């Protein structure tokens, strides 16, 4: 067994180890990457044959976290790992976007990369090591790959850049990015920020790139030591260079001139370019001479010619395919409160991209539970993104969420989560749903804009409005053009897709994919500044429609009121088996949730109307109230006994009203004067220091009769000492049986209430 190990000193006290030759040796390439106790196994396999007329490389990247890696059981009925979670899909997408551009353009064999968390710890995030593991597996295989490439996490904490940040510190970071790069070029960026400046973001990219260079050099050394510098031979394309040149000569100028017309409608533009190709085919081929193989090559070569012509037109004419200037934003129209029954809704339309977003406000019971192998907890702000086929005029079956929908939704969630108010200010669980109804350009950025407007329409007191914009880049030699608010075609033909979201005070999220070598930081700085101006323009458009969140929620939004109670009373409010809280909810038509926070219980009470909430809150406060002498209550008669009555003055709290405390005049029996269930206003007149038993009085609340003279104490069998106020006397020797409050003996049949 030839085991090769490389150790990488990241310079911040952390050591990353790459090991190959021990596990999964039948894969084309495999490697184990370790940092602290976190270990990832990456494998890569590739087919050697390809089907006919294949002009792309089928790449699949999967990431899975084994629960055993953290010493845990999976949740659910089957107790085993099943389909990937959103968290796992997002990590797989990060790796995919780093690897995909680096395979040779003419390599079309199917490739599968699988990355598995086999050991984990609570401080080391596996996502920052996943691309390093995948690239290491490719490095020790014979699969053609223009690497090495790697990823790191970079955070900005107290103005300092930290590489591969420990998990407990990520939440406090002002900036949290995953950056992928080769030794020469940045390839991919994704992350979130707390309104940082463009300069801070550029500094983070530079710090991340320096760390990645160290890892790339280690991967290159691993390739040499494993003897995999020579990659497999392949032939996945049959080309006709003469045909390529003929198509370029016949169609390039026509494509250039057509692109120069600046046609804004996507469908008309597509039909025009298709007509140029059709004209060439009809002029040079008949049905007999146009074979499937020739048609396949014509499609590929014409696509390349069209792309080159469109790119050259933008660079030379400094204008866009739809006639806009380089930094011009397409027309925007906004409408809020569009859906009468939604808690909040907004339509955001920018050019031919449209999002209809809704905001729904729920209780704590609606929070999402996160039960991953590494990440656990709850989430009170959710954002879901849907992209149906009709948004681009296509026939496409709805077969569940695509990875693209999950990724775009997560980017928009990152953009908006920093502006959601704290729970004590907004106790709701908040869900945004963005349904893309049209798409030609960045629908994820339309989701950010529509989502922010829907929050404002719902009355959520967001900290600041957020807008998003997608930037593009076209470069050739020393010419380059940064494009604001890119079209779908410009994304396809361009060298960069750079999405930036933020407030007027800074960036909140970004996502960048770069498809060209040698992109300078000057170009990135230009793109960031152009993006800043673009989002300011969009924020101005917001203010033409809605300037601030609604003053109040809409009338049909369930109200939530949050109160606190002493932690010791949580059990009393819940009751045995939940019987008390269930009774409160049923009788007041409310939804109640309770959680501990320090020495307090945080209680959320939700209901459609204020009266129900107030009734439930009173009930809860009564349970959590500590009775004091002098307090007055409307008490319910529980039972009547010979010497008085037991009254419930608060939920679950009872006291004795002695017969002598019923009235100023003498009363021999309470029968006929009180019945079980009657309500009597009473005052607490004494609390026994030892037992905590309570003494209640109705008499204390009645006016004392004029000329009233205290009667001689009663003697009802047994020996009693001198009568005290309220008719209580000390117990004498010789009294039999236990003595109840009020000085009366109780028979064995008496029911003890306190």
C-alpha cells in the first residue's frame, strides 16, 4: 500500500493534511483531507466512452454528511441518511462551480465527484475543505483537469481577515465568504456580509487567494508524488475546421450587425439569430446533404460565431444587445399589496424578469428545524424560490426542486436575513416565497428586491431596504466592459456573473462565477462600484412606491404578543402532560409557545384578535403571579365546608375563607349563601410563613357597620383559647385531630384543599 501524505501549514496555527492511497483505491482518484477532527473522503470516477454528438461534459458533484461522523443517529423513521439536505446541496454547488470551468472544453466524458464527511467536529466547518478534497482526488487520477484549484473560508472579525474560521466565530464575523481559486485566478465567490464596504470585500478576496495558493502548490506536489502528471488520452470531438471557417466567414458580420440593432425583446432577438443560421444552411445544403453529423457541427460552430460577434459588438460599440448603455438598468415597475389575502406581497419587474413574492407571518411553531449532522438548530426566517418552465416559455415538468432553485433561494435568503428585526421586536416566523413568472437576467436578484418589498408590505420592521443587481463582464485582450443588470444572453456569452446585494450602507451578500483567466482586482473594483450605483438606482425606485414598512400588520394577520414570566413558573403554565397550556389555548383560541432564556420564560401568545390574546395573557400572568397580602381577587367557590369555603382566586391557587370572614355580622353557615362555582370578591389577609397557606376575607372589603362591636368568640366544641381578630385562637392541649387554618378541627372526611 503506497500511502502519500501532504501537510499544509496554513500559517494561522491550523494544519491541513491530504492523504491518498489508503481508502477507495478502485476509484479513478481518491483522497482524504483532514483539519482538526474533521475528515472528508473525496472520490472521482469518469467514463472513458461518450455518446454520439455530445458537446458538453456531464459533471455530477455530490456531498454527504454521515451522522456517524458526529456520533449521532439520523432523524426520521428510517434512521439512515437519505436524499441530500439543502445544506448538502449548497456545499455540492460550491464545489461544482469551482471545478466545472477547469475541465478541457473538448472533454465530454461523464464525471462523478463524491465527497463524504466521515469525521467531524463542532469547530471545523467541512464546506471550507470540500473543494480541496475534490481537487486532490482529481490530482491523483488520470482524468484531464486544468487544476489544481481549492477553496477556503475567509471571515473579517474586528477588522482582521481570518482563514478557515472556527464555527463559533462565524456568527460574529462582519464578512463570511467561501472563495475558490487556482494559483493564478479567482474562480468563484459566495457569502454574506453585515453591510461591509467594497474595499473590505476586495481585501477578503486577496487574503483568501494567498491561502489558496499554498493549498494549490501542495496539490501540485501531490500529483507529482502520485505519478499522475500524465493524464489519459481522449478524443471526444470530431471537428471540421474548414466548415468552422466557412460558417465564421458567412455569418460573423451578419451576427455583428444584427446584435448592433439593440433589439430588447428576447424572443425576437433569438428568432433573428436563428434566421441567420437557417439562411446559411438553406444556401449550402439540401435535405440529402445535411446529415445529422453535419447539422450537429453547424450548430456548434454557428454558436461560437454568434457568441464571438456579440462579444465583439459590445466591446467595440460600447452598447448592449438590447440597446442599453453598459451601466444602464432596464425599466423597473413595482407593485405592492397585489394579493389581497397574503400577509404581504409585491411584484418586482425589471425588463423581462419578474418575481411575484409573498410574505407569510407565523408563530414559533412554524420555525424550521435544522437537523444536520454538523449544524443543528432552528430558523425563523425562511426564503423559498420557485422557477417554473413557463418563466422562459418552456415546457418543463414540475419534478421537485432543482439544485439551481435551492442555490438561488439561499443567495436571496443570505441577502435579506441581516435586515430581519430581532425576535423581541418581531416575534413572528417569517416566510418569503418568490415565484419567478418571467426570466431574462438575474431572477435571484429580482427575488431579493421583491422579497424586501413584500416584507415592507407585510409591516415587518426591516432594518433597511436591500436591493440586488447582477453584473457581467466581457473581455478580450486589453479590452473589457463591465455590464450592469445583465441579460440571460450576456450571462451566457460573458466572462463573469457577479451578483451583489446590499443597502445604501454596504454589501449584505454576493455570488460570483468567473470564466476567464487573469481577471484583475481593478476590474473587480470597477464591477463593485458599478454594482453599488446600480443598487442605489433600484432603491430609489422602491421609494417611488413604498418608503417604509407599513405602520401595522394587515387586519387578518395573526397578532403575537410576547411576555416574560419567572422561569420557575414555566412548569405551572404547561401543567402535567401539557393539560394547563392546552386548556388555555382551547378556551381562548390562541397558540402559545414557551422557551427558557436565562432566568425567564419567554411566552409568545398568538391569536386572530386582541381579546383572545389578552384573555390568554391574563390567565398566564395569574398562574405566574406570587400572591401578596392585600391583593384583591374575584375568586371562584370550589367547595363549602362547615367552617368556611375554599376559593380559587388564581388558576391553580386556592385559599380558605373562614366563615367568620364572610360578613361583619354573625353567620352560622355558608349553605344557601354561597354555592360551588359562585364568584366572590375577596382579599388576601394573611399568608402562613411556614406552609404558605393563604387566608382570604370577603368581610375585609365590606364597609364596617356603624357602631359595630366585635362579638365574643364562638365556642363550637373543644377548647379554644382567647379569640383573635378573624376568629383564630391558639390550639390548646387536649384538642383532638389536625387543626386546619382558621382554628377549626377537621374530621377525617374533610377534604384538604391546601
